């Protein structure tokens, strides 16, 4: 699976975790140089607190384009260390 934005591969992995229709990429499969921490966070009743990243590729930025759960609840512990992307990022096989 590949995550592509602004004509650049920002993540690539043989397998991802699919949760609620989103592909979660292992952190080591994500090109972290394109991500920067965002102040935004959001509470999920099932997974807990999501922290967000901004995305910048080729001088073009996208706010709150990726997220992760630093301390997911027990029901979602499998997504620890994984990053998901907003629908603006294209996910291809």
C-alpha cells in the first residue's frame, strides 16, 4: 500500500491495518520528514486521544493531514505505532 500526496509517496508498506475504513501505516513506513506536529487533537470514544500531524510536500502544506494514537485504549491497542491519513491523501495498492 502507498499513501500519495502532491505526487509524492509519503508512506509505503506491504501491509496496513484497516480501521473504520482508514489504512494505518506502521510509523517506520512513513516518510516522517514530510510531517510536522500539529496542535490539533481529537478525542475518539473507542480509540482515545488522536494527535495530528501537518503534511508538507514540495512546498505545499496540508493542516492536520495525518494522525496517530499515542496511548490508545485497550480495544484499539493494535494501532499503537501506526499513522493514518486524511481522505485528501490517495491510498493505492
